[in-house]
C-alpha cells in the first residue's frame, strides 16, 4: 500500500503535468485509503477544483474541514468556490 504522503505527492505531480483525471484518481484512492485524513480530502478537493468540478470540490473541502476544523485552506477555498457559484 502506498503511503498517504507519497500518494499526495504523486497526485500533485500529475496536476503539475496537467494530467488532471489521473491526479483525481490518485487523490480518490488516497482519500479511500486514509478516510480520516483531512489533507487527503483537501488535495482531492483541489484536483476537482482544477478540473472545474465545483460541486465535488466543495463536497471534499467540506469533508476536509469536518475532519480538521482548523483547516484554513479549506475555509478559504470554500469561500472562493461559493462566491464563484453566485
């Protein structure tokens, strides 16, 4: 089993290569393997945000925030995404 940090790093490397769908798959697996990780959901949300899927980005940022109420990045991204929906 791949470690959480290694999977996260791989997902961001794929995003940097504009391989968004592949990154989403890696982040999905990471969130599945580490369901208590706020960081896994935060990264999963970011990949959906990059892909332009606002609804799933919001859903995963909310999961991240539920796991870590101090996640300032999730709070800020949720604000941005919700403002963009208006």
